């Protein structure tokens, strides 16, 4: 089975779009325009990174007026969050795919490790990371929305898997599942940033070390 990626080049339907600002009185929203703007944002990120993503560039690439963009999103950062939410495959319809992926790799811990490894190697993630960091560290309100809309759905699937392990006697009761997966994700992200060796074998080793600490057989 191939590596499950959190990011796909195939964007979700425009009905998934939910900009932070509420719709203002006036002309009705057109989903096709939203989709063009979000697609243009992601294309620019993939092509040149966050430094190339400006409202002027998005307007030119999407064929939209800047006023049209600002009517939908109050800031570039808000647009960025919505674009990543569309790109990141963190929806309920991914549950079975995640479970199959975990089974193929031996445990939800190895599955989680391989998944975050796939993410940090994804060009879109690499080009988006500087802006993600600015949002998460510098804008509490938008950062909370980013966590809730981009990462929380996948985290909910992992949490449910861990609860099942506890119920089946394979994990120590009282263990915080969020902490478990933070340890895995944090270790792999740190390796990616610090340029240490990072491959499937290392990802599995990290997952196994974490699982052993919580008395889980891998």
C-alpha cells in the first residue's frame, strides 16, 4: 500500500470552503470564484513558496479582482488557512483509508509516524511552513482556527484509535492520546528541521519507542 499523504494536488469541492469572515450584505457568493482563488493560492505556494503568495499575485492568477478577494477573506493569512484546509485531507471520509494504512504498517503509531513523515516531505508543506509558523505563533485567533480546521479532524481519528487500544487492553489506561501523537509528530518534525536522518526506518523506530513507553505491543 502506498504512503498515505495528508496533502493532495486534487483540491476538495468548493463547498468545503468556510472563510473566517461572515458573508457581508450584497451580492451572493459564487463557489466557482472561491475555488479559483483557493486553487491559485495553492498553485503559487507549490511554485514558489509563501514569498510569492501575495494578494496581487493571487488576483492575477485567479482572474479575480483584489476587492473580490478581500470581500471573502479579511487578510492573506485567513485565505491561506482556508487554502490549506482544502488541501489537507483531514475529513471524515478518510477514516477507513487511515485505518487501512495503520494496519499495513503494524499499528496506529507507525501509521501516524509514516503519515507525518509523508507530510514533512510534501513540497506544499515545505513551502507553507514559514507562514504556518507565523500564524500558529503570532495570531492566537487565526492559529486556533488553523488547528481546529486543518489538523483536528485527523487528530480525532487517531484519538479514536487509541481509545480502542485502551479498551482492548493494548494501551495503559489514563494515557493522554494527544500527548502520544504529539511525541511522534514532534520528534519527526524536529528531525526534519534539524536535518537529521529521516526515513521510513527512523519513523518506525520513533513510533516503536513511543508505543513501548505506553505499554503497547507493536
